[in-house]
């Protein structure tokens, strides 16, 4: 793993597209989470879920977004090159944790019905 990079993205033989943060930056972890990377239990990796075509495209967008945010990203060529000047993806603002109207698929919770 390249410890000089903030984030390393590559293809794992079992998990598919994965990312790691060699510098253990909480901010980089949050960015990966907001880009759709989910933790792999028992490892320092985060996996990008979806089918191969979708994840390849999303990986390119994630790399462009991370670099435009100032992160140093190392990615293997299997993920696909990001064209110079590619527009970064806008990240949605995170919903407050106590917002009752937000669907939280990771916990199975949904918003209450309107009254």
C-alpha cells in the first residue's frame, strides 16, 4: 500500500473495487463513505458495491472527486483512467443523525409516515 497517498483505490480479487486510507484520516474515511464505499468487516478496506460496469464508472467519478477535494489518490489502472478535467461529482450534504425523515438503509429504519 502506498503510504504517501491519502487514499488508495484498486481491485480486490474477492471484494471488487476497494479503497483504503493508509494515513488513517477520518476526513478521508468520511469522503469515501459519502462516495458509496462501505466498510469490509475485519479489514481496513472499504468496498464500492454495484455491478462491474457501474462501479467502474463510479470509481472514475470518485477518483476525480477526491482529487478535486485535494486528496492524494493512487489508483490501479484496472479501475479506469479519469480524463483530465473530468467534472467531480457533487456530494450530498449528510443528513443530521437525528432527522426522523431520513431513510437509513444500513439500519433498516425508514421515515415515519406523515401525520
